[in-house]
C-alpha cells in the first residue's frame, strides 16, 4: 500500500511558477473620432477630383498648376483615410509605430489614428478553453484521467501581443501544465481522512488550480475568470480494481455502523433488565445474552428461534 501522506498543494508563493516581469503594459492610444476624419477625407477626394477636372478644362498654365495640386489632394486624402479603424465591442486595436508600442484603442466605433501605424486586432471577449482528457499518475502513483475547462479573457492587450509569442497557444499549454501539476500533487482518493484528494475535495482543489493558473498566465496579460474539472476518473486499466476497493470500503463502513448500533442496543437492553430487576443475570448468562443479541442484530438473515427446555448449565 502506498505511504499515506497529506499535501498542502501549490499555494505558497515559493511553489508557484515564477514568470518574468512584463516589459510593456497597456495604455490608451491617442485616437480621435473617425467621423470627422472620414468627412475630411471624402471632402479632400472630392476637391482633388474637381481640381483635376478644372485642370483638364483650362489647359495651359492651369493644367500645370491645378493637376499636380489635385493629384496631391486625392493621394493625401486617401492616405488620411488609411488611419480609420472600426472597433467592435469586445475588441481592441494594438497600435505600433515603426515597431514601437503606441497604445491600445478600446473605444468602440469608428476611430482614427496615425495612418503610418500598424494596428493589430485583439479580442477581449470571454473565452472557454477545455483541455483534452489527460492521463497522469496521482500522488499515490495511480493512473487517472482528468480534463478541465478554463474561462478567461485578455486583460492587458500589450502583454498578450508583446510578452508571449502566441497567447492562445500559451494559455492552452499552461492550462494543461497546471492540470497535470495539480493531479500529481494529490491522490484521487486520500487514505488519510485529513488529506486532500481530487475526488473528495473538489472545491479546494479547484481553487488551487485557479491560483496556479493565474500565476502561469499572468505574464500574457490574461485574466482567469473560472476553472473547473470536467472529467475525473481512474484510468480504465485500474478502474475495476479501484471499484472493488471502494465497494470493500463501503461494506466495511456499513458493517462497522451496524456493529456499533448493535452494541449500543445490547448495552441498553442489559442495563434496563438489571435496572428493573426483571431477571437475575450472572456473568455467564450475560455473556450468552450478549452473544445471542449480537447474532440477531448483526446477522444478514432472519434469526431462527430455538427453544431450550433445559437449564443453561445442563
């Protein structure tokens, strides 16, 4: 039988994984309402078109002056319209200028920023990630299968984009690592009544899983909203043996309860007989009565009465 022990789990700061400090954090990008920029851009295109048409009609000196001016106006207006962004609710735009982080746009609607910047869309909606069914060995070395679901969202878009290579893959990998680590720290069923187990202390284990997950994905600017085990069972190769062990434990517990109750009833019966002085019982008669009552109360079959026509001593 494996050695019985109690684990406290990865709740101490020294036992949690240490992630590097973020080099960049989110701040609002400078942006203006896109309606005004759109109106000015369309007006510039219309004005440039008019200048080009007038240059063609006037010809001569007018062509030499108005045509370049009209072309520049159209090109400049089209370039200005390149700074427009449509931001939907639950989305953000991470703005970069020549490789430098220039802020994040979270205001939904039509917004305008410097057209020279690049803007990367990041979803800030709540997401679910469910792990595959993982097979690991628990604290006692027994193979178990478990899976978990994690509810999360991006809280810091700058960290999600710049601190990790792919925050979606990062969350997936770290979730699997946390689930495996929790599984090997605790047994499926604790032999010690005071010890934590995966099956018997689901709320405590879930809280420890959430704490470890937060520590693992914090570097990516991700917020863990909830985590929960969705599958927990012994591996098929030992499931039948463990089921027999659980059934045997249940039978032993039930028999112990029956015996405890029977002993109490026998004690009460002898006490009342002695108190009311119904029959004088010596030690041998008391022993015989205790034996008979325990057989009747603890037996799985109905008792068959036997009539004794003689004396107890003959």
